[in-house]
C-alpha cells in the first residue's frame, strides 16, 4: 500500500483508539457528572474519524491501491484485506451527513449515563425518550446504507456478523425454540433430581474472589503484561491493540458469578492477544465478528470451564481460598452446582441451557422495533410476555427486565444474535476438536495451553482476514451447522438430569 494511504488509516486508528479509551473510562473510573462533557469530546473525535475515513482523497487512494501491481511492490494478502475493510467502512460512513453522525455519537455517549440512572431507579419511562431517538437514528442510518430491497434490520445485523441476515437467523432461532424450550420443560420437570447450589452464595471475601479471578485469568491465558483486570457494573472486554487488552468483572455474594465472568472475558482477551502482530492496529486487527468473539469467550466459560475435567487440577485452589464456604463440598458436587438449570431474569447470569432463550427474546423484540415500528413504550410488557412464554418467569420491574442490558443505550441493534451464534459456533468447534485431541485428558492434566494454542492457530491469529463462516469451514471441514449446539445441550443436560 502507498505510504499516504497508510498514514491516513493510522490517523483513523488513532481516533478510534482514543474513543475506546473514553469508553473504558466511562465504564470503570469516570466520575458521575463527567458524562455530558465527555460526550462532547467523544462527538468531536467521532466527527474527526468520519472526516478522515470519508475524505474524497481516501477513496481515490483506496481505488489506486486496489489496482496496484508494481513488480516487487504488489499488495500482500494483509494489504488486500485492509483495503477491503477500509472501503466497507468508507461506504458505511460516507452516506451519513457529518452533522448527523456527530449528533448521534454524542447522543449514545451520553445515553449510557441516562440508562444507568434509569436502571438504578427502576424507571424505563425516563430512558424511553432517549431510546426513541437512538432507534430513530439507527433506522435512518441503516436506510442510508441499505442496498436496494435490503431490510433495515439486515443492515444492522451485517455490522456484527457478515452473512447472517434474518433469512439465516430466523431458522436458526426457530431450531432453538423447537429444541431448547421443550428440553427446558423436561429438565424443570425432573423432580427426582435435586441439585444443591446453595453453597455458591454466601460471604465470599472480595479480596479472595479477586485473587481467584487473577489466578483463573492467567490459567486461561490472559497475559497481565499485555492486559488489565478491573471492575465494572457490567463485565466487558475492550482492546486498543493486541498488547493492550482490558477486561472487567464484578464481585458479588455468589462466587460463581465473578468466577465465570472472569473466564468469559479472558476468552475474549485471549482471542485479541492471539491476533498476529502484523494485523494489530489495522482494520483487520480484531476478531472476525462479534459471533466469533462470543464463540471464544463461551468456549472457555462453558464448554471448557463448566466441565468436570477443567476442575480436576483447579478445585484444590478453590478449596484453599474458601475452606469454610466449601466445607463438605466435593468436586463433583461443585461441578453439578455450576451446571444447574434455573431459569432466571438476567441474561448475564443465565445457565448454559437457558442462555440462548434470553437472546431469542431480544431478537424478536429488535425485529419488531426496526421492522414493525414498535413503540418503545410497549417494550416492558412485551419483554415480560416473551420471558413468560419461553422461560416461564416474568420480571417484576424494569431493572430486571428491559433495562438490564446496556446494548440498546449504545445503539447496538443487531448485536444480540451474535451471543447465540457464538454459542453455536463454539459447540461445532468443540465437537471437531474432540476428534483431533483428548480434550478431557488435556484439561485433567492442566494442559489447557494445548487447546488454547490450537484455537490461536485456527481462529485467533487471522483477525478479520476471514469471516466466521470461513473460519468454521476451514477448521472443521464443514459449513456452519447449529445442530452441533443443540446436540451438545441435549447430551449434557439429559445426562445431568438423567432424562434418558
């Protein structure tokens, strides 16, 4: 690529890095009253980013670079991928008037504060006007970007998972609805099986939970020379590049909440840290998609972290930290407890079986908001109706219902389906890996690094050089097949609850 193009892309990357730092700060350390003032700065930075990416000369440089074929200076595979991503980003941004783009960025920068206050006060009505504005702008921008005949929600979905529009997601979620909802009813009717998880709640010392979290993060592969573990209300991962990846967790009186938050976020971090150095700080130097990112976090959290084999070398450490709280609790009892099925209202606290049903609720509501012009003030009731339909429970207030997630406050419409897709991607990878190596044997002997390096080789190092579909096909030799996920859940929970 030409130096001038590289220089402009580096400038755009610098603006994005600054915005990422502000987002991290807002969620971790920023004082409460900073919001409106910092939002203005974020708006200015967003405006500058758009200006760099949509400058007419940027398009000329990209078109010239795409055609370059000078002997000895041909575009590399990485160059071609960067040019592809830059053209897509330019097209996405160029159709949005700069004044509208900045106004929207300031809105979402401030909306997180409004949402947090509304959730704390259990008051959806105070957040509804802001959400209406976000939905309005999201639909307007999608309208600018849509190709002829393309649905607005499909435009949003493509932002997070290329190639997975409603035509693909509708049958995917229908399969989950047909298979998981009946399985959940079976499990909840298995009266003969009682799983005690009462010992997971109690006076678990926060300092010891922090020590456990740091230990588990390192064990999974989080490199503290390249990363930071902090606390926030909603655990998340962010990164500036592959040598600066930041994760958060929270500490509650239920020890497995923080424990699995750390493993989950460490899975995200291991992905980012595993991206090749030649890709980092470029437009392809991040995870392939949100779905592929979730496949890695949920792979470590659930497929690995909730298995009995994982705890063979680790349970002694847990007992050492919490001898009184876990007195009389053996490893098998502990593993059964962390896999107990208990339909709940909070997505981030959901058990493995019910998790995708939480996502199904959000998918159905997002389609109504975007494609059917649903009034946002109807959301609390419809949210409750769908939770009752699929999980058999109903929220008693907005905080444990429609206000529990920050995603809509951030304008992240089309993001939620990635969580369910990620679970399905991970299950298919897991099934294939078990044909290639003794996964349980490796875990039982504490050789998690073998599994991690296999994932780095087949998934992490590529960044966005490949799509999720390409990664799965190249790794497993098959196209994406959600039946692996359904079969994994059936096998696991039929055995756990002795349903056969």
